[in-house]
């Protein structure tokens, strides 16, 4: 997928030029933005295949940009930041980022992560026709639709992806770290609390639905979609 278009958003022009040079050397095309507002405008105009997004930017920070993009698109996003706190990683996961790198980093590593995230995105696109159906439950990735008792329920994308992944592998136990890697695609796991938060929200939505399945905690290990 070396014809992919990549948006580089950073308020440091030197970093933009360095990344642009290395990314284009790999055969990708690039568009750039020097602040958050410009990043959102450029994203909407150019429809890139991946976004490399700095956290600390003027006018709108990376978190705001990520949130804005996720309102309309699941385009892969790699966050860049000089901060290494766990809180930032969890926030990035919950806002829908696909990967995370802490500055300073090796440019070669960023290129490797860009390739990995684009590969995962391609696989996801191939799987987007999949619909998982159980008693009174349908999880459809083609149109990001959750049906409970035949009624469509509004649900955030990551919650639906998590439920779809678990339901696609019934009775298999996953650790939080495995779920972070498979659903969010983070190479660095950081704090796994975000999985617990999403499971809690899913349980609230699924409460009261009669079926031969349940979202089960396996204490000391992780979670599974249990089918009886």
C-alpha cells in the first residue's frame, strides 16, 4: 500500500520536513499541517490513509484533532508526544488512536509502525463485511451496527470492535494486553485499564438482553465471550 497518502501534523517544521523526507522515500505521498486547526482542515480536504499526529500543537491539540477525526472516520492515527505518562497512552486509546510513539524516536521505527498500522487497516477493511450473530445479538463491522433484540443501538466504534472481536472468538479467553494489541493495535500496551472501561460500558448496554451468551470476566486472566 505504498501509494498511501499520509498526513503529518506537527508544529515543529524541522520534524515535519524530516518525517516527510523519510516517509516519501518509502514511496508514500504526504500532506502536512503545522497546527491542530490546519490538521483538521487538511484531513477533511485530502482524505489521507493515515495520520501522524503530534499531541502538543497550537489552536487545537492532538487529542482534540483525534477526537474530531473519529467523529467521521476510522482512518489510522499514530500519536507523537514528548510525554511518557501512562495517562496519555490510555487517553489516546480511548479517543481512538491506533498507535503511540514517545519523542525522541528513531525514524526507522516510525516507518515500521506506519507500515504495520496500514497492514492492520487493510486486514480490517477485508473483514468489514463480517457479521457475528448470536441469540438476540448481531454485531456488524460492515456498517458498524449493533442490534439487540432486533433493535439498532448506538455504540462507539471501539466498543463495537471489541465486542465483535470477542464474539468472533467464542469461549476463548483473552488477556487485556492481547485485546489492546488486536483491537487497538498498540505495540506499547501501557495501562490496560482502558479495556476494563470498555468492557464495563459494553455490559451496561447488554444488560437485560436474553441470550445463550455472556461477556465474562476470567479472574486473573482477562475476558471471554462465553457461549453456552
